[in-house]
C-alpha cells in the first residue's frame, strides 16, 4: 500500500504495561494482564497498519512496547504517563503529527478493530475536520482531527458527545460514524466474552487459552 499524500498520523496511546487494564486485576494475574495488553495492542497496530501506510505513533511511558512498535514500523513516543488526555495532547504536538497536518487517535484496547473500519474513518477525515466514532458506552472509539488542533481531546465519560459538541462549537465540519469494530473496547471480562464483533487473532487466542478462568 502506498503512502497517501496528506495521510494523517495515527496515534495509539497505551498505558505502562504494569498498570494497564487494572480493572481486570481481580480475575487475571499481573503477567496475564500484561499478556492481554500486548495481544490487544498487537491486534490494533496490525489493523491500523493494514489500512494505513503513513506515520504511526505508539505513545506510552513504557519502553517495553518498543518491539511491538518496531513490528509495524511505528515510532514509540515516550510521554510522561500522567493521563490519557495528556498523552494524546503530547502526541498531537509531536513533529510527526505536525508534518502530517492531521491525526487519528485509536485506543490500544480496540481489540476488535478491522482495517476496513479504520480505512473508513481515514477516508472521512479527508473531507471533514473532525471525525468521531462513538463507542457503545458513549466513549470515543476513534477520533480524527484535521488540523491536529481542531479541538481539544476530552476523553472520559461521554467523550463522544463532548468531542462532537466541541467540534460544532468551534465551527468545524464533523462526521460521526458508527463503525462496529470500533464501538466496543475491552475493559471488563464481559467485553472479552462477547462473540461479536470478533476479537483480533492475538486477543482471541488469549481468551481461548483462558476460557474457563474468564467464564468464572
């Protein structure tokens, strides 16, 4: 796939490996949670790279993700680990994003992400200044910005509406897309158990190996 002129920089923020997915600590050991985070991240990065041959940033305070970044020719950008919005803001003012002139944020726990849905969001950003993909829990499954400072990131409860409202208040053109594989991230055991949309191959293998544990 050739790099498209004016292609946005895709940003994938991920917490430090030791602290990621803490809500699953009652079910999974620290090592198992780390394995899950790496599996989901691998699935997300592979889906993004299948849809996008442009710049790709993995944003984390944890250098342990360097092999995952290298596998898909992404740049590991070290942030301060002070919060999700802070990590996104840090990436949005990076040299890679400035050069691209646009950015797309895809959370690292979008383990169901499919290249076609990522591509649909990238295509929408070619004609809109803000692209919002709401998740089923009212969060933001994907956020596209052209230019990168079109609006401030506002991740948290009801962030999809917050992003859309901010775009309209700023007079930005906005597309709100319902993309099934980007609507359900993974925070709980129930999220892993849902059959549809299907999990990426690494995450699915993790679940299959621990099916009895996760079912309990």
